[in-house]
């Protein structure tokens, strides 16, 4: 079976999500224009942006929590979206939590 490259729209969508999740200074605006040029529906683009932001925010909250525990600080991170609840001994959690809009990131 021959390898086939990913369609350019898929590459642009993955790149857009990665740029947003990584807080890249360019924010994936180039990929956004490419996706619109490919005729990708705005609803699909908005879903990708929502999921990427959720992953970015969740990672930041987890980093803040780990830092606070290690530094023995009682400072609660400011939640920008519904934050996951962290226990002193983490319970087995699902691989991801849905976004505030209900989009699954799995």
C-alpha cells in the first residue's frame, strides 16, 4: 500500500490547532486563511479553535497546579474556562475533558 500525504486542508487544520495550543505568536492566522480558501466550514474551524484553546488552557492550569504544589503555595490559578478539579492525589481521569462548548478533544 502506497503512502499518501495528508490533504493540505488537514495539514492546515492540524497546524492551526497546534499554533493555538502552543501560544505561537502567529496564532495560526496563515492556516486560518488557507482553511477558508479550501472552503472549510466556519463551524468546523470554530470547533478546532475551541478544542485547541481548551487544551492550551487545561495545560496551563495543570502547570500552575503542579507549580503551586511543588512550591507549597495556596494560590489558586485564575480559571478562564471551567477548570478541572485537582485533588491532592489525582484520581484516574479521562484522557480529556470536553470544552466549555461541549466539544470532545478525544
